[in-house]
C-alpha cells in the first residue's frame, strides 16, 4: 500500500510536472513568438533607422550645398557692395568736380556779365557820342550849305 501511495504521489507529481512543462512550453512558445515579433520589429526599426540615416546624410549634403551657395552669394554680395561703394565714391568725386566747375563757370558768367554791362555802358556812351557827332555833322553841313548859298548870293551881288 505504501508503494501504491508513493506511486500515486509520484504520478500526481509527474502530472503536475507535465502540466508545468506544458505551461513552460506555452511560456517558451509565447516568448519565442514575442522574440520573433521583437526581432521583426527590430529589423523594421533598423530599416527605418537606415532610411533615416540615409535621409540625414542627404539632408546634410543638401545643407552643405546650400551653405556653399550662401557663402558664394554672400561673397558676391560683398563684392557688389564694394564695387557700388567704390562707384559711389567716384560719383561723389565727379559731383564735387562738377560743383567746383559750376562755381568756376558761375564766377566766369558773373565776370562776363560785368564785362557785358561795362561794354553796354560804353556802347551807349559811344552811341550817344556818335548821335551827337551825326547831329554836329548835320549842323555843319547845314551851315556849309547856308554859307555856300550866302557865298553864291554875295558873288552874284558882287558881279
């Protein structure tokens, strides 16, 4: 009887162990499935990571290209600003020279106007003198004609 009890206990323990093994196998199967799913997710994440890294490399290359374009654009802009500044300075020098030339021309015009005014005044004086000479000449001619007539009358009276 003791053997039967021991054997029954042994079978009961065996059945419990078998149930535990089944449970353990189910857990292992679940863990294996979970591991497989995790590995698939890891592969997917690695693919996404690789794609992200590729996109980052493209983005970095694009940013480097744009940085170079920006530097070239900035250098071109700086050169243009320098050229415009130099051109502005030359234009300012030209404006200053023109202002000086205008001042000289204005002085010359003022001097010429004074000379013209003096010449006009001299002309008016000479014109007045010429008119007086013409009047004197006319008066002398009239006197000469009168004297001629008087001389002719005296000659005729004397003859």
